[in-house]
């Protein structure tokens, strides 16, 4: 089955999104001083790295060339907007607001996953991968919101 250029572009955009969010989490890890937040950001970065590796492998398996973060010369505008909102919160230690921003990143990611999942004629292996990655993001977001509710 031949995938449309639109689907391949969305797959590569999702791959780049995973690279960007992983970078954001690693940068956050370097900035925060709270040990719990360091662990949180390191774990989220690892998840995004694993997601990117699996998606990259799926793109190759389907016979296409995945975009490489090494060749990325410009991060997306959305990345800079989110990073501009998160960076001061990391330095201030405003954990509730920081976690809200993390949830925004997760929602942005899930929206991108859902957009790709709505495409017709996707291979089953790709659908399963995308759904499991999206569901992990959603589960993490619900966990963050539940913990936040307990703190308030």
C-alpha cells in the first residue's frame, strides 16, 4: 500500500515533535534544581527518545526516509513559544504552573498523534504504535493532573 505524501509528512512532523519535546525536557532537566523534577524530566525525555526511535523505525520499515534531528537547523515556532513559557517557571520553581505547561505540551503532542491517526489507509503496525504512544502521553497527563489536584 502506498502512503500519501501528506501521511509521510505528518509522520516526519511527529518525529520532529518528539525530538523537540525530548530536547525541551533535557533542557529543563539541566535547569531545575529540585531532585523530583530532575527525575520527572529525565523520565519524560527518555520516553520521548524511545517514541522517536520507534517512530523512526516505523518510517524506515515503510520505506521512507525519516528526518534527522542532527540536520534540524531550526526548531519550530511552537517549540519556542512553549519554551518561552516554561523556562521562567523552571527558574522560579512554580511547580503547579510548570506542570500545567507540561500538560499543554502533552496535549499538543496528542493532537498531532490524533491528526495522523485520522488519516485513512494507515498500516496496522503504524496505527498500533501511534495509539500506544498517544495513550502513554494521555496517561502521563492524567497522572500529573491527579497529583496536582491532591496538592491543591
